[in-house]
């Protein structure tokens, strides 16, 4: 019997175990693999329709232009996993940019303006956290209000006029690159490395998953929910401020009507990437896959020169198709998982009664 056990644990048995585990791994990543395939299809189709879009310069520009989306999507991953959807980023980028512009006009120092923008954006995030955690107001309602008042305040402070910001820093942000990587893209890479570390290697990440899984159970387990909520919304405020710096550099100014609908792209990127609106599930790397998908749509459809109505319709239809296909993929994976567990359970039952 000992010899037989040794044989079972040999290379052949290990290889068989790996072959059995491969379908399980594919099932667990089926929606992500499907998203990658859909992204490639979008890139190929748009490349066929507009071969100039495949130029390396165009792709680098697309990556830089969508860097604010990529950065805010990192923080949105934390928000959605914790069950606190944030609808304010687009309006907050506009208002934070206006704060930066007004301070710059008053002081002549863009560094002071950027510091003021960071302080303001993070402070608004912390206020949102207090309203959600202390007063029990739903995060969607709190941030939906910010979606309205922040845009209105940005327009009111400027009279809907742009504030010009043309400094060496803006020029540097738009022209500097290292090995083809622009500063906005480098900032996005740093944001994803930081987001991955926080989500997977710190108590902040573990508590974020716990909050989204079962808020009451997390509270009973001793998690300081108000403090954790402040960390999540504060992180969002910081990422909004970083996105603002990139945005005002791209347009060489602060525009109160900038980034309309931006928050929807961030939410869609996170959801398409595999996070669930109910919370408790998600990944920064999966969000990155979602951002690449949305970036391909934004840049590709934009370069086709479509009318606004057609652009919006086609983009929405493709996103809806992607979500539908992913939902089907998850259901298929769930059925295969249940069938696998049932088969393994039956095998264990047979072995328990000594049937060969």
C-alpha cells in the first residue's frame, strides 16, 4: 500500500493533477480571457477601418489621453469592492482643476495651485466618507450630489470660461517620454503598482474586501468602518487630484466642462474587468484589462470620425455586448464548477464505502 501511494504521488500523478486543474483555472478567468479577446477584436476591426490608427504615435497618444481614466479606475476598484460606488470623479476633476487654476492665477505658482487641488480633492473625499460612514447615507446618493454641485460650482467660479495654464511644467507633461512612455502613462503605471500593493498586501485591501462581502460581519470582526471608509474615499480624492494634474496639462488649462461622463467610463472599466456592483469582488489587474478595453473604444471610435450620436450608440452597444457575454461566461463557469464539485463529491463517496 505504501508503494502504491508513492506511485500515485509520482510525476504521472502530478501531471494528471495539473491537467485537471487547468480547466478550473480557465473557468475562474473565463470572463477576463473573454474581455481580452473582445479587446483584440475591437482593435483589429478599428485597425481595418482606419489603418492609420495602428501607428505607434497614435497608440501612445491614446494611452496618454486615457491616463486619467486609468488612474481614477484604480481608486474606483476599491470603491466598488467595498460597496461604495463613487459618481463624482468627472465633476470633481473639473472643480479641482478650477481650484488649481484660480490659485495659479492668484499666486503665479502652479506648484501651490496643485497642492491646493490635492488638499481640496482629498478633503472632499473625507467629507464624503463621514457622510457615508457616520450618517449612514448611501454612497451613491452622496457622490451623486457631488456630481451635481461640483460641476455647478466649477461653472459658477469661472463663468463657464477656461483658465489658461501654460507653464514649463505643462510643456514637460506633454512632451517628456522615456523609451516611448510618457509621463501620464508612467503615473498610471505607478498608480496600478500602488493599487495592487494596497489591495493585496495591506490590511486596507483585506478590510476593503471584508466591507464589500458583509459590512455588518466586518464591523463585528472589529474593523473600524469609519476609518476604512475614510481611507477609501481619501484614496479616491488623491487619484482624482492626480487625474486633474494630467487633465489640465493635456488642455493647458482648467476647463469647468471637462471630463463629462468620465465617471461612467471608470465604473464600466471596473465592472467589465470583473468586479461586481454588490461588492466583495475585484482586482486591480482585471480593472486594467477593463481600462484597456474602454481606451480602445474611446480612441478607436474617436479616430473613425463618427458623429457624436453614432459614436455614443456604437460605444454603448459594444459595452452592453461585452457585459452580456461576460455574464454568460460567468454562468458557464459557475455551472462547470458545480458539476466538478458534484463529480468530486461522488468520487469521495465511492472511496468512502470502499468501492474500487
